[in-house]
C-alpha cells in the first residue's frame, strides 16, 4: 500500500463521543482515517500480544519465574548501538510529568525542566473530554499559541524558553471506548499516538524538535517491535523522515526488566533510551509474582530504591542504556511541598535530594519530578554531579546483574499503619479518578495510577497470602473489613460532609473491596474502572 497508504483506505471508524465545539480541530476526517489505518493494520497484533501476556502470566502463576531469554542471547551480547540522539534530547537532566490539562501543560513547559512528559496514561483519567481537550492543548503548545485564563484570576502563557515536549500515550492494554471499529473499541495507544502524530509531527520538526514519546507498560520486546512497526508505517504514510520519532520506554514491568537490550534493539532507529518507572515496577513485582508466597512485600513506604532488587534494576538500566549509547533516566520523586509544616517540608525535600544524588552518582542521565517546586532541587543535584549534557560514556558499576538480583524480595515490616494507608490512598485515588482526575495530591505525595496500584495490589497480596503484621496479627478478611470501616470514617472527616456526599466514594469503595478480596488479582484498576468513567 503506497500513495499515502492509498489515502488511508481503511474501514471507517465510528465516533460515539460527543463532538463539542473545537473538537472538530482534532477529529478531522483525515486524522480519523489515519488512526483507522493504524488500527486496521495493527489491531489484531495488539490483541494477540495481550493474549500472550495471559499465557506468560499463567506460567508464573504455576511457579515459573521471569528470566533472561536464551533465544535472544546474541542480541544481549552484540556490539550494536541505537541511533544518534537528537540535539534537543541530549540534555534531559530534569523531566517533569503531569496530565494534559491546559494549565498544567503551560506550567510544566515553563517549569525550568529540560523535558515535560505530557501524560495520557497514569496521570490522566481517560474520559473523552480529558483526552480530546488534551490533544487540543498539546497542538497549541507545539505551535506556542497556548494560553489559559483562570476564572477571575491569573492569565497563563508560555515563556520564551520552554521544556522539550514528550507525550505518553496509553498502554497497549487500554482501549478508547468512544471510537469503535466494527462495533468494538479501538486501541487507546493507537488513538493517542495517531492523533498526536498526525496533527503535530511535521510542525514539531519544522520548529527544530520532533515527535517524541514515552511508551508505558511494555512487557516484552515483541510489544516494542509492534510500536516500532507503528512508527515506521506512520512516518511512511505522512511523509515524515524515518527515525524522526524517538521513544523512551519505561521499564515499569518486571518481565520487561529481563528484556531491556531486546527492547532497545527493536526500537534502535527510534530509541531515546529507557526510564526507571519505579512505582509501576513495584506494582508489577506484586502482580507478576502474585502466586508466590515468598514474594510478599513490606509496607509500601519501605520499598525504595535502596532495596536490593530495586537498586539492581536501576543499575541494569544504566548498564544497558550506556552500552547502547543512549539515556538511562532515573525515577519519579512524588513529593509535593508541605506548606503548613516547615519541618516536614524540609525533611521531604531532603529525601528528594538524597534520591537524586543517588541517581546521578549511579550514572543516570536525568530524573523525574512530579511538582514544579522540585525542578530546581533536582537540577542543582544533577548540575553538580553531571556537568556535561549526559553521562552516557560512564557506567559507574559494571558488576553484572542476575535474575536472582531482580527477583530478591524487598525486606521490611508489614504494619497496621501500612494497611490503613493503603486503604485511604486506594479509595481516595479511585474516587478522584472516577470523577476524571488522574493526578491527586494525597498525604504530601502526588498519587497517580501507578502509586494507587501498589496500594490496592498490596492489600490483595497481604489478604491472599495471609501476611502477618509486625504485631503478630494475620491480615484476614475480618481485619480488612474492620480497618476499612474505620478508614472510611477518617476519609469522611478529612474531606468533609459536602465533598463526601457529592463525591463517588460508595463506588470507589465497592471497587476497592472487589479488587482487594477477589480470588484472582485484577490486572489494572484503570481497566476495571473505565466503564464507570466513560458512562459518567
């Protein structure tokens, strides 16, 4: 198929979402035809790869453990490199992330960070309006026409110097229910990528940057191969030079940690490196090893980057990326300023400094923050420890990382406080997500779907395996029910009666209980809650 893929000659898509004023800018016939081309070409492969995930998980549930693939040993041993880095991606020392709402986009681009990752995934509740408004916002941002007027207040516009924009589409497992093909929802990944690329790729290139992406939730190099084939077709179809797309893959699933070289190899013409997606990685550790009673985690707060499995996972990211000539990005600092408690605020910021110092010392080429107030702190640490644009030419620790290292169970206590915190965070995040807010400040941390996933899967893991708390009590359904009732009262007191009555707390509680007590661990809360979001 040539001649612009025969003018996107595909089966038509059906848009069942409301077309509000301005949406016609994004949902043009040609843009939808381009998305349809991607869906028609790759939809079956995507679904087959999702079925493959189930087959692989069944092996882990039967007692197997992830390992490095013998059939790809030659790729790991090879002396290949990925393509050269574009100029505006050489220095990525501080990246800020956040959802695609208009004010956030402006503030993040103005934050002083090197990169802003605009997120259609974990920080975004994917309602129809959130998604289409997000595409409008990013199109305006690329063209530097984006402004925002707060009701009766401040006006926002872009500074002369702004961050480089990267976009994270939804993962392969998520669908877009408001656009169907033959009556079935299409891929959320292809919808997000396709609309952004169609409207903005050439414009970005004309402005000295490019169509740059972050790819979430990959579980194998075969899923990276699918993305690479999408990139090739997209560039060919729209007449964009091969290799213009660059994508950083988040290593945020345990299976992907064993295929880092292979993932880079599949994307070698389009790679911008790997990132330590630490929060989703913890969630994936629980989910992947859900049947293994010896892999039960301690309190969420104790599973940090100094744990053996986490430190060695980060080391392997640095080793792998630098061997291949590309960036190894550090993880997220989820802290937010504590305005009413200077002592607690200083302690939180000191934890951020220690985290970023560890990353730059260990060889990372940049790091993530969740709040603009942390940009300067992270930048100062990386400026001092990395005076060059990156440190790809350095690998501080070359000691090989083994499968046993990656599978070591984190150590620490399981406490009543940890159980209570998981319940409060899980219920409140799900409630906010159901209202269309995917990025929620809770207890001095910026919670998104990744951190909330830890909370609900950890409760499931403790219940499922009858974990014992430090005081000797076993986590039973009775203990969970009693603790839940008490914590719901705490939440109600914290948010107030008006907010409680107007919110979606009953449904959020129902879903949290279902997921926490089910016989089989649910894959993703964003899948389980999606129908309730789209019906809202």
